[in-house]
């Protein structure tokens, strides 16, 4: 009996494919799912990667006229791109001004068609929805290139996770277009930001106004040179500082009271931003700061690092998975500081968390072996290295057990070496060189061997492989086969081996085979010896190991 003919499987699409189908961002699709109860439910897939029925999605788009509506959004985006080029924040600010204006007097930057497109779009979308969608499109198109003013959504997720519950005032002294600051809008009583770029600051303020964040205040100006909130003390200060700014104002700010832990060098602008953030933290308040990994160990910042550790202000350092920060190709760190409420309210330990091997899209909760609480005294050495991996590996090593295990392994390797080294007797010097020989090229042409760059394999029962390879390593053949860089490559033309009976070949082959195994064990012993020396040194210097007590 023939199998029944099954109907073809219904095509499924991801949220990203729905966005491309409708000409919108993924954020817009997420907004539809939240705002519209009749949006198609996922047919299958995980919570983080749902799949939807394509026919159901098409029917819903037609019903909602989303395809037409969003084609207008795409048209608006292309119009802004054509007018403003790479300066899209200025274009978005113009749109926000149009959305905020009610008298039609807003300057549209010489683009009379702009207001008409915005009016057409706001017939179907609220100003807040339109601006949210445009902002998401801008972040998605520009965030991966490391554009100033943009904190990537993945990094925002990490910062909000480690900041924990927030109440009171949140301050971002380098807020860009406000994305990181506004991530705390559902918890904070007030949001305060400042950005050196006046266009970024204006757009962030318009975003706050149009999306209903009444308690958000954004100022323009350089937070280091012209702090617009000098008296502000916040419950949480967050910051992803500008990257690669050498001229941050050191010479003009040498006597600034914010340098509580020391004046940063020109090369350590991040430590200037860190101290600025800490200056604005209220007693009991926290700082969450994005740091390049190199700030944890650079020599120029050692004194300032030592000071924040010595005073018990640094509470947590997190090494994040690579790729979270758009402006940094490598992993970045989060430094979490807390301003004490009094002399007894300081941190005695610094928690070190290493998530560099984790999935950037996964959980930020550390697994076993990824975190350690390090006494601050252990950090105050000559380098004050705050790299989490450095301290986690040391604290999760059982030095006593591992050192004894490697000592045992070394002893076993030494005993095996004595048995592997073949017993050899005296012979006649030079007798084999004076006897009959055959070239490797002749053996290859005869089809008796197959050659590669570093070895030969016999294809004949009358030729022993180990015997051939052993004589290929003779002093004379090695000179022919070693390149000027020291690399051994089999010389199939010039190498010669002595002619012997198969019985003699096997006798020599057994000796060469034993020597090869001996050399392999010597390599293992070298690795074990290096590991033992490292364990002993690290164990002695950390206090995990100590010399035996004297018999006296």
C-alpha cells in the first residue's frame, strides 16, 4: 500500500524575516507583538527564536495595512539618508522636532517633503511609536560600526543585569542618544544625562519627551570639562565613555576635586571618566562603568586602581563575552563601584567574574568556576591587575593536590624513560657510510615508498618503515633536508639509506622506534616540568603552598 500523500509543510519565518517582508526593523515587529493581540502566535521554535506561519503573517500584514504603512517608513528613512548622509542623528532629530511641533513652524532642514511623510506615517503610528522604530533602525544599522552615542542593545542588557534593582536617580555623563539611560526608565525616579555632542543631547531629550519620560533631563556639554550637573548625587551612575580620546582635558583639570584617587595620565581617559562617575554617586550609590580590558592592568593606571581597591570601593569586575560593545572588538569589562555610607561600610572582597567564554546572547549568570571573591589585600601587589581570569584560575586550583599529582607524573615519566632508551653496543665508526646505499628517489620511483614532508611509508614487505625514517634522520641526510629556517622536510632526491637485509632493517627499525617513543616522553616530561614549576611558584607566592618545616 502506498503511503498517503502528505500536504506540503507550511512555510515558517523568523521575526527578522517578517521585518524584511514589511520593510521595518526587528524592533518594530517586537512592538507589534506586544501591542496587537491578534498578531500571529509562534508556530514553533524557542522563546528567543520563535517561528511564525508565513500565510498567517501575510494575512495579518494585509489586514493591518502594515506593508503599506511601513513602506512609508522606509521611504522616510531613505529620504533622511539622502539628505543627511552619515549624520543620521541630525536627521532623526529633525523628525523628532516635527513630531514635537504643533504649529508647523519647525525647520525641516530644507526638506519640505519631510513633514508630509511624517504626517502620513503618524496617521497610523503614534509619535512615540514612530520615533522608537526609527531609533531601533538607526541602532541596528549603525551600532555595529561603533558609532559614537550608541550603546549596543547587548551591552545595555549586561549593564542592567549587573546594576540590579534601581530606585532614585540614574545619571549617564556620556549618554549619547540616551539608549542606556532610558533602559532604567521603568525603575528610576529621575533620569539625568549629558553628552558632548549637542545633536545627540537634543535628540535624547526629544526621545524622552515624545515617549513619555517626563522626569528625564538631558544637557549638552563635555562632562569632564564642563560638568552641567556639578551638584548632582545619583543612586546609580552608568557610563560607556568615549573611545580613544587622548585630549580629555588633563592639563586644564589638574586641580579638579573629582580626582579623588589621583590625576589620570593622558593615556588613561577611562580612569578620568571613572572618577567623574564616582564623584556623582550618592552615599550608598553605585557606579557601573564600561572599561576596555587593558585598563585592568596598564602600568599608568596602577596607582588609581590600587586606591579604589585599598579604600574598599571596587565591588565587582566582570569580563564580558567579546562583541558586546560596538566600539571594542575584544571583550570589555564592567567595573562596579559603591560609595560607602560610612567608614565601616567598605568592601572587603572584590568579586571577579569571567564570562569571556560565554554566548553573548545567553545568560549573564556565572557558572561554576567563573567567579571568585578575592580579598582586596590579594589585589594590592606590584601590578594591581584587575583582570578576572587572573584571579579566578588561581582560586579554583587545588595547588596541593595538583602539585602532588604532577610530581607523581614526573616520577613515572622518569622511570619510563630509563626503560624506553634502547640498549646499544659499540660498532665500527663509518662502516655504514662506506657500504652500499640507495637513494630515496630510487625507492620512490620503484614504488617501494610513499613520501610526505616529514616521513616515509614503506609499501613493500622488503623495506621496514622505521628503518627508513630512522636513517633519514642521520646527520648527513638531516643537513640535506633541513631548510635555512630550521624546518625538516624530507629530501626525496638527495637522501640515501644503507642497503640491508630485511632482518637487519627490522633490528635497526626497532631501535629507531624506541628512540622515537623516548623523544615523545621527553616532550611530555618537559611540559610536566614547566607546569610543575609554574604551580610551585604561583602556590608559594599566593600562600597556597609553603616549604616544609625545618627539622631543627
